């Protein structure tokens, strides 16, 4: 009886290893990549916001170059087109927020209106 259980266990180990290789490892890799993309998107958004403020105050002349330089300073190496796409997404979000704020006033006014 012990021999049968041992044989079944020995037969199951390669199947378990194959299942882990086929499902668990790709899931972990995909999750890590998604987390990294989310973190990069948030970092680029923060850099775009600071670049916009520096640009408006005359400290820098090119916002995209500033963002790319700051990413490289943090040892983040992404293709220029990937960075440009993330920057454009963040700029669009910033523009929408600014336009909304211009049309609706400050957050204090909104809070007052909501309160009643």
C-alpha cells in the first residue's frame, strides 16, 4: 500500500510542477508588470505636474525633457515613445482638471455648495 502511495506522489510532483510553471508563474509575472506600470504611471503624473509648475515659473523650458531626465535620474529606462504616451496621458488629465477647476471654482466653493 505504501508503494502505491509513493508512486502516486512521485507521479503528481511533475504534474504539480507543470501546473505551477503554466499558471502560477505567468500570473505572478503579469501582476508584477501591472504593478510596475501603475507605479510608473503615478510617478510620471507627479513629474508632469511638477514640470508644469516649473515651466510656468520659467525654471525649465521643455517639460518632456524634464520628465525624461528625472526618470533617467531614478534609473528608469523606458523607450521614449512609452514615456511620451504616459506624459501625454498625464497632461490630458492635468488639463481636464484645470479646465474643470476654472469652470467650477476652487474646492472650497464646491464643498460649500455641496454642504448646502
